């Protein structure tokens, strides 16, 4: 298997062998989007597992029996959630519940049936739980951070905002801002970039 590009080649792949070392999952940007391919080393052929106008950020787990679990942001590049696609390919299915905004990390069991899920946000401390896949059903809470949540609840929280900034020439950058709890639009504040 050879991967080339005239301009730039990003390779953060780790080889996850499947089906008795007959094939593995490989991430490539050959279409302009970072997608997952099932790669067969005996002849160098590749079959797309994921397709679409989005980047696969990372492969979390892959198996012939349970498919491909990966982090992606198809709707909004400022967010990152767990998705699933059968190893034969197909439509991506979001696994992370829609009512859980914020940052997510998953450590999936070798059989693809369970995961340790950790999530947090700008205003919420990390919580960890054991979940069942693909339903995302909570089996057991591992870390609730209740004392920290209580302390944070007593504080005046900053206002957080995700926004888009047009920098010209058709380029729009995603950004976020954290404003002081008692933000006054008429006052001047120092800004960190």
C-alpha cells in the first residue's frame, strides 16, 4: 500500500488489523476529506468505509463483527462526537447523544460492546461512565465530580459563545469567546488570542 500526495501527506495512522490480519483500516485525505478505508495488503486495494463531506478525526475502534467507531464532526467542525459505520460502509450514525454538547472521549472494549465515555464542557467538569454500545446506555457512573459541580454551581459562570469570523477571500474561521460573568458591552476588556 502506497499513499502519495503532490502537496502534503498527513499520516497519523496506526494499523488496526481485522479478520485475522487480512485487512486494516487506513485514514486518507485523497478525496479532500479525511475518510476511512478498508485496506487489503495482499493486493493494495482499498474500499471506502466512510464517505461524505466531513473529516474522520480519529478511529476509536474497528472490528469485522461490530464495525467502525470513530470521532467526527459532520454537522459542525467545532464539535466532536462518536459515530459508527458498518465495516462494509454505509451512512454514519451518531452515537453520542444530541443532548450532550461538549468534549467527548471514548475507550472502547475489544469486542465493541462497551466503552468508557468521558465528557466535559466549558462550564461542566469531566464525568466518566461505562456505557453499552451502540445504544450509549449508561451501565454505571464512574466519576461524577459532584463536589466540583457544587462548587462551580456557586460561582458566577462566564458566558461562552461559539462564532464564525469572516476573514475575507471566502474564508470563515470558527472561533469561541469566553466573556466575564458580568460582561458589559460598553466597557473595554483585554483580549487574548
